[in-house]
C-alpha cells in the first residue's frame, strides 16, 4: 500500500505533494489551479472525486486514484 488512501486523505494533503499534483495535472489539466479547488481542500479525496465525476471522465479519475495509491 502507498502513502495515500483516498478514502482518508484530503485533497489539501494531496496538493502538498508535488508527485500527486503532477498526477492530477497529467489526467485533469487545470484542476489543481482551478479557483474552486480551495473549497475542496478539506474534503476527503474520494468524496471530491465522486463530486467531480460529472466533469472529469471516470476513466481519468480511475487513473488518478490508481497512480496516487501507488505513491
């Protein structure tokens, strides 16, 4: 298991990790610099990604989860 569990790790914690930010930017360009990302910083990553599923294709979300889980 990697250092992150998306069910317990917040978006804010992931945004502090340059490797995680790189993964987000690769699969969802502009997400980490979006003006609304600040509102999601306190949310668990899993919940935030479920909310984003209408805007980001599920295949990209799955790739993000897979790569972050492997860190």
